[in-house]
C-alpha cells in the first residue's frame, strides 16, 4: 500500500482535532466569562459617594391625576398615574432615619423577575447594590428652600437607574424628582404592590425599526405623553409645597428655579418640555437625539447638550447627519449666553446611568475595551457627568446666569467644549 495515501486522512484528523481544541477553549472561555459575571452580579457594591456637603434623603410618592387620562394606557379611561422618586438635601442625624435600599425591598422581586436571560448576567442583583439615601429624613434646615430638578431616564429605563447622579445633585442642594409612569417605564412597582410593565407600543426603541415618517410619529406620540407627565408632576410639586401631608416638603421647594434633564430619549423629553413650558428655567439633554416640536420652535431658556461622542446615533449615516443637523439647528438659535455644547471624550452612551458604577467585571471591561466598545471608566464618566450637570445648573438656577459656566477643567480633561 502506498504510504502517501495515508497522509490526507491523518492531516484531516489533526486539523479536526485542532478545531475541536479551539472550540473547547472557546466554550471554556465563555463559561469562565459567564461564571465571572454571575459572581460579579452577586457581589456587594456601593454607588459612588455623593460629593456635596449635604446628606441625601429619598422619598417616594404615588400621584394620580383625577382630571386627565393616560393617553398611552392600553385600557381606555385609565387615569394618569406617576411614581415620583424624590432625592433631597437632608438632615444627616435624626431618630428613625436609616440608609434606604437601592430600591425598596418590595420592589426587588419584581425587578429581578424582569431581568431574565443573558441580561441577568450583565446587571447587578439590586439587593446587592447600596446607595446613600436616607429614609424618613427631614429636609435640611440649612436653606429655607431648594431648587428643583426633574429627571427622566433613557428610553423605558426606570429612573432609579440614575440614583448616582440624583444623589450627587441632591448633596449639592437640589431636590431631584425622577418620574416613572406605568405602560411606558420598563416596570413600575407602586407602594401598594401593583407592578405595571411597559407595553410594546410604548417602547421608544421599537420606534427605530419603523420608516422615517412612522418613527418620528411614534417618538412624538410617546414624548407628548411624557412632557404632559412632567407638567403634571410640577403641578403636584406645587401642591406638595403648599401642603405636604407628611409635612416634609411644605414650603421647601423653590419652584421659581426649576431645571429639567434626561438621558437619551429622556434628554429629548427635556428639550421638548423646555421649549413648551415656561416653568423650565434651564435644561440639559444628556446624549439624546431630538424629537418633537422643539426642532422647529427652538428653545429660549438656558440649555446644554452633553454628549458622549458615540451618542445614541447608531443609525445610518444619513440619519446621523439629520440628528446632528437638528441639534445644531436648536443650538444655533439659543441665546449665546444661554447655551453649551459639550462632548465627554471616551464616554459611552449607556454608562450615563448607574451601569457606569455597577459594571465592574474586569473580564467584561477588558473584553469591551478590546472591541472598542468601552474607552473610559464608568465611575469616571459618572463623575464628569455630575460635575457638568451641577456646574450648569449652579450657574442658571443658583447664580446670575449672565454667561455660560466655565466647565472646562484640568480635573476632567475628557471635557471638550464645542462651539
């Protein structure tokens, strides 16, 4: 028998074994990564410490509107209802005030039920996350009243996902009011135990799958409901300021100094609200493309665009050009002494939320850096963001506001101020 005839089968077997070994290494690598993520998910972690001089309290209110219906509710005739998360400057030491959970214990099971599949590996078990806010704390007596900031999260994200930014701003003397709404926030768990999930037709991320005209109509329908919710929330805050049944906020809210800010789709909501409602005295869009009438009407109140550079502008090149054109159009019509356009170099669109503080797996971080997804430490990104937000709001809600703040700082070389 010709020995040479035996070589191809042997070579094939060697190649097959090589591929098999590589496949096994790949499977082992994935197993190690998933195991690391699971252990990381179960590890205790604390949000960044607030940098301001005030202790931080947190209160949660369930507000029902007896006058208006929820236009996005699946059942006609449903009353509008909001869950308001309020972070505020607090008295640090008092009887009955204890550090609260990241989310109330009653909320934890509902949140964990939503986080299924691979997403469960990539997110922290909320029971393992520790914040700094006090429950049952009084508002700090150091000032008679405090300016108010309305906060909206990205897409359908729950507003507690922005606790790090909210706590930091509250520690610098702001009452931060985050809003969640049933049928459009991912999940809303009310104090009475009701858990209401977002309906698919109210998911702004699904708007992106439609044609250009349908996409804008879809986004505008959702944004109109959210801006109406913001207006209702300010009405309820005015009532709370007059007579808070708990006595906590009576006379403590300065509603002549109201700021609005949001991330991603929440940033679009901030811009739209500030173009419509004169109660907005300053606003910030954190890395969100614009939707609604603001593109045509513009904004006259002080406004800042705070961008990652990567943005949520992951559409086609033509769509990205249109997004920038809309933003530049609004920015160019703002009064020169009331506008800022800032990029945080290396920032990631998704890490403006608490994910920036909670994404700690070294394996995952290294993998994301290798593939160019991550360029900046998440906690560093949150620190820069908090600095930019409070610098802007300090200027226009606490200061004279005659010129934009000098936000560029040697402490944060990632900040690039654009014209």
